[in-house]
């Protein structure tokens, strides 16, 4: 893949990441195989759990490990994608610096 296509792909991924619902995402399990991915879930003492909206709902079977893993993957993706994009940017910057300071044969 060419450098231009890679840069375009990374820019597209960054745009999707920035357009997604902000903040921490978490999961809620209903006990019957359905996981809800929620924006900014939290516990308020004396009130119970609350969140800033539903991101997605995944339906599986009761005790379905695959649905659990899928929900966890989706919930962590919000923070994981940002981390990976930032890491790619750091490595690209380091590579550019190395290329500038390394004599070419």
C-alpha cells in the first residue's frame, strides 16, 4: 500500500474516531444474552446506574461467551483506536526525524 493510501486510510479512521460518541464506553448485561454498549456509564450512590446514551445493542444467547467478547471489544474500541492512532503518529514522527538525521548512502 502506498504512503498516500496509508495516510488517507489513517485520516479516515481518525475522522471516524473523532465523530464517534465521546467519553468512556462500557457494557451492561441484562442476564439474558443481551449486552448494551453505553456512553459514559456510571453509578450514582442512592440512584443507581446511569449513562449518556446507548451506542449499540448486541444480542446473543444466555452465557454466550462470544457476545461478551464482542461487546467488550466494541466498548474498548473507543479508547483503543485513539491510543493506536496516537501511537502511529508518534512512530511516524520518530521515523521522519530518524530519516532527517541519518545520512543517506
